[in-house]
C-alpha cells in the first residue's frame, strides 16, 4: 500500500500544477467534529478521489470548497492564491461546480428552469433547452428539458445535476456519489466524459463508495477517517480490499448467501398490472406479472426512469389502483388499500428518496421512527409513548451503526449514508412479512453496504419476502435469488440469479428478452455451488 503521511497533502501534486489546495481545514458541529486539520491538494487535470466511511467528513469538506459551509479554521488556495468562497454563486464564478449527493433542484420547476438558475444572467430558455439536449446527448445522459423535476426519478435527477454542471464549463468539478443511481453502462459513459474533461484540463474531486470505480478512474486518493486525513494512495496500485482497510481499518465482511428454501407462500403477487402514469412524462406500466415468496429475495434491475417509480407507487399504495386484483399482499387483495392498511398486512417499504419520503428532514430520528413503526408499541390508547419511541430509535442506531448525535438528532443532520442506514434499519426492525426496498445501499460506504446486504439475507432466512429495486447489478447478484428487469414499463421474466449473469441482465435492460422465458421458476433459487462458480 502506497500511503503517505497524513500532513503531506500535496503528495504527487507539484506545487506549480496545483489548482486547489486546502490547509488545516477544521469544521466543528455541536455533536461532532466533521473535519479536523484537513490538508488536500488537487492538480490541474487530475481526477482525485476522497475516500471514507459514512460520516467521515467527505461531504462537509466538499461543501466547504463550494461555499455552502464555512470552515472554523484553515485556509483555501485557488490557483495558488488565498481565497474565501463566500457562497456557491462565488464558487461557480471562479470555476468550481458541484454535483450534490442530495440533489439541489427545485421540484416545481422544469429541468431547463433549474439549469438556468445556475447560469449567469438571464439565458434564453428555448436556446438553453436545445443546449441541454445537445450536451445530454453528447455525454449519454438523456434528459428532457421540459419535464418538471418532481416527475423525475432519482437517476434522472442525477443526470440533470451532472448536465447542469457541465454547462458551466468548470475548472474544478466536485462529484459526490455521481454513479449511485446510474447503471453500469451509464457509469462507463460518465467515466468517458470525466476522462475527456480531465484531458482538457478540468480537475475532478470524486467521492464514491464504489472502490472498483475509484481504481478504474482516479489518479490519486485521499483517505478520511473520523474527519481526519489518514493517508494518500494511488488507487491504480491498490486493490479494493486494501483501500477498504484504509477506510474502515479492517477487512470487508463477506455476504453469506445460502440457497433459499423452496415452497414459501406468496407474499406479493402482481397479476397483470397495467396502469397509466399520473404524470405526462411518466412511464405506463404494461401487464406486469411478479410473485415474491416468503423466504426469497427478488431483485428488479433497470435503467432509471423505466417504470420503477410507478411500480413502487402501485405496490406501496401511494398510487391507488382501479381494482383490488392486480396486487395481492399476504393473500389479501390490496389494489385499493391505503399505504397504512398495506403496512398493517405486514408490508414495510424503503423509498429511493431519503429526505422527504424516507424521512422528514426537520424531525428527529425518534420522531421519524414513529412515522412508520408506531405499531411497535409506540402508541397506546391513542397516546404517544415517547420513551418507547426513543428506545426504538436508539436500538436502530446501535444495531445499524448509525453515526449521529442520538435519537434526538434531526434527520437532516446525518450524512446521506447514515440516514440510509437508519431508514433501512427502521423498516427491518419491524420484522415485516414483506419488505420492499428501493436502492438499499445508495451512497452507503462499503462496510455498511455489506452489513445492510447481509441483514437483508438474514431477514430472508427468517422467512420474510423481499423485493429489491436496485441499479447496482453486482448488489442484485450478491443477494438475490431471482432477478427481473423493468424496461419501458414492462417487466421481464424473473430468472434465477445463479443461471444468469451481468451481461445478460444488461442486455435485457434495453427491453430485449425472450418471450419463451416467461414461465416463472419455482421458489427454489439455484445452488450455492453455481453462485460460487459465478463469483
């Protein structure tokens, strides 16, 4: 491992070629020190990774560079000169762009209106819309400039953020988990874009928990742990395991996934579900069939914006159906049932959007626990039992390793990965009969992602039926017994994971699958030997 002393921020970056340099950056909050005496240097045309666990201080450091957060100590040099970035508009003016992990888009505005807000002056919207289409097509990040942001999936919003930054032609581009909701194909296209930008002299600060991405893309990496720089390395000379040890101080746990038991009762049955999208830019669901049995994990793969949002809304009850029959939950016709009544049947749900749908930002973790887990002894005779509420939240925090100030911490104070761990933990601790999860490890560090995946497998082993919607194909193959693909509102047959591979599922994402594969397999899900051979 090629680690250098923590104070050597400029390791590998000649002084004459540095675009950005941080010296002694410190940021304290009441409950935590986010950054402590951090040094960092980024060369011109360099793709520089920042690694660390959830809560290590990566996002805070990026927000300091972008002018969202003011440091308590330290200084920043830009092109060799000291600078104090007053706000994001100042950052953009000097050539710094940022793609946030939690998107900074106005949901009631269109894509083109959101992009216009980040550009100087008052750009002509029609001309800007054409430019958005040109740039999005050039870089393989298709977006419709006329669409309202609230109608976009998470993956589509990510594309808007990236395109908006590219239109600003930055000297330094900060990317916080940019591929967390992109398919492998889209991620590779983005990598081509980033390499081209770097070759043209643009520097890139890149945050990702996907260590294989870091090794493939980045020239250098700085490692943070508990807010401090603990080392530097050349990712191209490291393994994913060695970088993980630098991040978390130990080897990554391995997910143990034995074959599922056969003969589980159906917990979710979707029988010929067809439904027009509520939004004019949405995706119509077309004759969707799917069964998820007790004791199995079924995964749904697909490019973002192909009907995942509409399908999840139909399952969760957010979108009421015209009849009872298309959705059955735990043997009950549930098409017309509200989300609350579906939860009473034994269903729990993790949405893809953490803030706003998964958790209320201004509420404490204890209060957010109450929102979906109030049936776990938190309410008696119509009265809230605050002690039980706090105890449930504390148990979730402890079991899932959530780094925060305790049950009274506001949801918005947590890093993205830690909030994700809390939301997933909150639903799993309710011991559901059916768990529906969208993007379970989005933005979660490698250690926590392994823990969440193993927890899902353990819940399956305890008899739960689990449906996972994810754009992480490696994740689906690691934990799922069967995998289906959604494309343009159609759902493919569910194949045994052990009998398929990433290449085949990737081809299915374009909507090309064989009709004669339509016969659904029994609840058995392949042998451990097959899975081990594929791995």
